[in-house]
């Protein structure tokens, strides 16, 4: 591969796909090589895929996928942009603030939405997209405290291994190599060389290019760079690991049956569903010094905290991995048959049936604050590829754990009481740290910043310590907001491609 107008991309998830597509559409003659560690959509490669947290457990297994298509093989196709205030510095959240604003990503957001077949305006003007606007607000609430957050769910899933195959047909300059791991970088005479390992030939390779773009995820990107001098010297590299701690916490009972389908899913266009979550208004967040966390109201069919249902939900979230490997999920299937509450929730979520309900669970997806205490670091052990092994320690602060408890009074007084609903149990006695799980949204370990003293990459995603290395996925998020990160990752990919095409 020649160095002139050439790019090597590591990873095949949504960030990598949208970056490559956008770059080739801007410059069809650009030479692009994409390296994927996996040999198939789901691959067993413990060195990269088994990433347990030695501090707060993820409780979701797996939390990442090594395989052709990356995390698109596991994700649930839920899309939303970050809110405008997510990009702003919040004095009560240390290390908050992006060096860009949401307007800088709007073109990328629009391009990503068009790829899924809907308009970006639905996020700010959902009433223009549904036939009956009144379904958007079936419950009374204090608009000075709460607001709705719009999520779109395309029924046709983006599996990027299929998208990359279509892209290869369009662009002959695109080369895709499966089973090739990017290990680390070496610098000689100011030039970066990627040391890679080909699993098929079982040989190490040295690759050069005009630029390298890391799209391997927050855990694997940082391990590659921590094994690469001089990039390992950045004090923020591998730090500030964030996720969206999630789980059911509160439950309320309405005086009569409520039919609020918009909170679990409503078709607003062919092949597209829309659903609403709730967040605090920016003013309330600032006054109460809270993050931009979200919660969903989900119909429940059993009263009280359901630990068995929660454990089963986490297993079902990743059951696709078994199905793709032609394994029959006997354990999950038998547990589902015995758990009528979970079965009813799935029927309601997928079909809209059983929407009338008296019980509602509050499913939280909380914003975790960035912290240098949460992240991964290298050990003295060396793996089979010659890299020092990494250990992951996902840590939540006391403020992160307080986040859901601080919602209790507002939920009760500014939402549920206005609809005559009452708590079914005292959730304040339940330890949130024992109920939450990872959302498999690993973020922040190569954070974006204005200068090297505050992060790892600049506003154009270039590594501060290199002229040739870029990072483009959730690794660069300074803060996480409440939204599934994929749409923002795709927007970042489009923005980076536009920048490099101009360069």
C-alpha cells in the first residue's frame, strides 16, 4: 500500500463504516485499507473480547464484540443525538465540556439520519412526524422540571459487515482484511508504523500509510496506544472510562389503566419507530447539580423489585451472539417461559399489545461523570501478541451512585403525583450499585480536548502526540450524556472524513 492518499482504518463497527463511506464518497480515488481483528461476525478472541471490570462489574456479557461488523452485531439500533448542553462545560461536573458544539456535528447527524431513512428534525419536532400529536404527552408533568427525549428505532438493523460488502462493490480502492489485529505503533524518523498480526498467516506485519484511524472502541484503542511510545505518556490515555449505568429502580402504580405507547414505541413512518424517554431540564440539572440522565417509563406486569427479571433482561440483550453461532439459547428460553412478567414486557415492547397498564417501571440510563480513577492500565504480563495486557477498572463515583436517588422526589412530586400514581415500594433501600449494569457504551479513554494538557485528541480527532494517528469512536467523548452513542460516533466519522478530504 502506497503512503500517498492512503488511510488504514482499524475496526469495522458503525464509526469505521461511516467514516470510510464518507471519505470514499468525497474522494473515490483514496486508497483505504480496513483491518478487522475478527474472522467472522462473531469471533472468539479472548485477548480482545474478554474485558471484565475488576472494580464495578459490567454485568452485561459480552460488553463488546470482536468480529466483522464490530458492535453493530450486538446493538439494538436505538438512535439519538447528544443534547446541546452535553457539549457545554458544567461547573459541577469536573472535566466536562467538548471543544466542539452540537452545530459542528449537525451535518454528520443529518447524513447519518438520511442513511437510516428519516429526517434529523424528528428529534426536535417529533409532533411533525406522528399522525396524532396528542400521543406525545399522555401524562401530566411539570415542564419546569422534566422534558421528553426522542429516540428513533429503525426496524431494519444496520449490520456493518453487510454495509462494508456493499461498499467494496462501489469502491475498488477499498481493501478489507479480516483476522488482522492492530497491536501497537512504532515511530522511526517521525513516521508511524503500525505493527499488526495476521491470524491467518500467523505472522507479524509492519504497515505504513499517510494516516491511521482507530475505531476499535474505548477499551481496545487505549490498549493499542498504551503499548505505543511516545503516545503512552499522555496522562489521560486510558483514563475517564465512562458508560451509561442502567437498570430499573423505581416503580409506580396508576389509579387506573394508562395507555401510553409512545414511551415504549410508536410507528411514525414505514420501518421506523419513535419512543420517548424523560430527562431533567437543563435548568434543573444546574440547580440540582445533576448529570443529563434519562429514564424510560415501561409497562410492568408484576409488582415490586424483580431481580430475576432484571438478570434475564441482561442475558436477552446479548442472546443474538448465541443465535448467530447456531446455538440454541436453552437457558434463556426456559427462563423466559417461567417469567411471565418478562414475556409480557417483550410482547408489549415488540408489538404494542398489552399497552394498557397500571404498573410502570422507571428504567434509568444515567450519565456517568468522567474521572481519572476509572479506566484501564497495563500490567507487566505480556500476551501472545507481544503486548502488555490491560486491566479494566470501571469505577463509579459517589455522585454517580447518588444520581438515581436524587430523582426520587422529582419523580414522585413533578410527574407521578400529577397522574395520581404512587410508589409500590421504597426503592431508596435498594443499593443502586448492585442493581445497575453497563449499557455496553464504553466511552472516554481517548478524550477530545482543546489542548494536550486536557485530553488525548484535538477537535479534529488527531492524536496530540502524532501527525498521523486519529481516533474516531466513543473513545473521544469527553462526557457521555444520556443517548446511545452510535449516532454521534457516525456523525464524528462523517466530520472527520470531510476534514481529511479537505486536508
